[in-house]
C-alpha cells in the first residue's frame, strides 16, 4: 500500500493533491486543474472556481511592480533555508 493511498480522501477529484506550507507547518493542498486558478496551489478545492478579487489583484500588481525583485530574493532565500520548504520540495518530487 502506498502512502498516497492512506492520505487521500475517497472523494472523486480532478485536483491533484500536493504538499504545501502554512507558516512553518507542512499541510496538504490542491493544485487546480481547471477554473480561473488553473495550475495554482490552493488550500481548498472550492477556491479553484471562486471569483477573482479584482481590488486585491490590482493592489498586488502595484506592490509587485514596486517590490518585485525584493520579494523574489526573499522567496529564494526562504526556499533554500526554511526546513519546512525543503521538506515540501522533497515530498512533491
């Protein structure tokens, strides 16, 4: 028996189960295979098909334009050094 068979629920889903990080905890998340968030990792399957928040996305675009390089450097450092991030990379291989 595979570990995946023990962890997965018996609901028929198109979304793929992946490991993700919430704070420093390793948790199960879903990769959307359809909907507006196709390819994105979300915490609940219902978020794949929920409507977009236009105000939030516009605010994020402005923030990314101002701090994009800084955000990328911080994310790269986190992925290299954070133990939970390293564990997630190994689990999702």
